[in-house]
């Protein structure tokens, strides 16, 4: 029987409200149960935390700046800060979790890491962490995403990772997760699955959030210095599976005065059939070992997702974001491809910052919120746009 959460913490059985759990094969159940027994021990160990924090500071480059955008603030009539995760080593928030899980995997005796990637940023981060820690690395990536994210594929190869093209299904992130889970279950004795998003069976959603919670931890400290208070009025983050969003929200979950805004990919429109807006359109369903909100047909079969952003092109979300929406704790805004592209071009011209397409969705949401002059808004720029340059050039007419 499921145990309900207290506030927004995970239950012992791995649930946030009705969402979560571990619905996996017997082989994978053994893997996840052992990991669930281990991960809190490592995460709460003082020596582990010291090594993790030192690497975040000295290698990753944390803390990342909390940058007050005067131009965006003037445009939207409030105070807007950008949390610059794009300035991390490897260019995105993904390195926080990759370093943490790779350290833990090595302490658990793993010699080989497998991971999935969509936009390529988690793949690059994992390959980077494996190079640093001398671990063998295999990255599963959808065939479609390999084409869309060519530069990141080359970076992973340079770092020594083996890239496995996944051709099943739509050849995107969903299929890469399936392939990585299958590989882990077949080689549990020496292999560790370094999942990049806050999805999948327990304990992955909670573990990823804990490693990414450094984002919101820094936000509070930086706001206190800059504004004299720790709590903003809004925290805005894009969401595919949820690593960026849960990390950005973690230290604000129980501060109900802070409005949490999840920005998902509408693709070509939430009614178009070509969308990734699972929070807006999804039904309760099991995907990749967790009960969550998933895009399905009338028979409950998982549908393919679509977004111009490879990192948001996923038919479900993690169980915590699903719970936040179902409980009314978080608001949802769905942004189309075109809206995201226009927002990216806008901030690039205004601030000289080219965001990842994922982050561009969050920026586009600013136009859809009625801010008050006294509002303090923090928006997480989850990654930089180098990887999306070919796409930006393809649609350059929208910048005019």
C-alpha cells in the first residue's frame, strides 16, 4: 500500500502522492532495490558530500551566477533574474547530477556507466564525469536525436564514450531510456545506469532531484545577498522529464508564497497531435517504471512526443512534477516551437545570451504571466544554445 507524502517529500515506497513507485521487471527490481538501499547512505555521507561539493566548485564552476536582467525586467515590468546554469562546465545543469551519480557509482564498485541522452547535454556531462573518474562510458541516443545534436555526439566521442544509436520507435529520448534500462538489467554486476532526468523507477527521481537541488540552494543564498530575502515570487523552469525543474524548485517546495511555473513543450500546438505537453494533455500511466502523467491514446498506449527541442521531446514527466501539478502546487504553461524560437532570438539580441532550446521555452513563458511591479522572478537558464545552432540558423527568419 502506498504511503502519501508529507508535504512534497517522497514516501519510503517511492511515491509523491499517487505518482512514482517502481514498476519494473524482476531483474530491474533487484537493481533498483539495492540502489534505493544505498543512495541515501552515500548522499548523506560527509566524505562523499565534501568530494562532491569540491568538484562542483573547482571543476564544474559553481556557484553559477544569478544575473539580474535589466532589459527583461523593464520589458515585463518586474525584477527578473536568470540562474545561469548555461555557464557550468559542459554548458548545462546536467553536470551536477552526472558528477554526483558517477561518484556514487564508483563508490559502489561499478566499472561501467550506461546513460541515455536526448539533447545530448546529459550524454556530454556523463561522458565528462566518466573521463574524470576513469569509468567506461556507453551512451544510448535515439537515431533522430543523433542527427539533431551532431555537435554533442562528436563531443561525447572525443571524451571516449561509445554511442549506441537507438532506432526503435521514434528514435528519440523515450527509446534511449528503454535501451539503457535494458542494458543495466542485463549487466548489473559491473554496470551502473546514470539516469539524467527525474524520471524512472524509485529511487531515480528523488536521487536526481537531490543532486540538482544545488540550483535552488544557491538561488536562496544569492537572493538573500541581492534582495535581502531568500524567497522570490516566481521560479520558472522548463520541463522535459524534470531534472532542471525539480532542482530549481527543491528548496522552495514548502514555501507556498513562491509560485512554481513548469514550462513544457507544446510542439506544434497541444491540439495538433505533435506535442510533448504531458502535463497539459497527459493521463495517469506507467512509463519507464513510474506511475506518472503520460501522453496516451484512448487505449492507454503511450504516444510519441514531438518538440523542436530534443531535451523536451519526451512523452511523460517525472513523478514529482506530476504531483506538483495534480496537487495545485505548480502552474503549467505550454509553449510552441515558434514561441520558443522567438524568445531565444529576443534574449540573444537583448542580453547577448543564446539559450538552449529547452531554456527558450521558459523564456517564452514570460509573455504569458501578468507580473506585478514588485514581483521578483527567477528563471533557470538550463543550458546554452551552442548545440542548437543549426536549428536556430534554419529558422533565422523568425528573428526578424
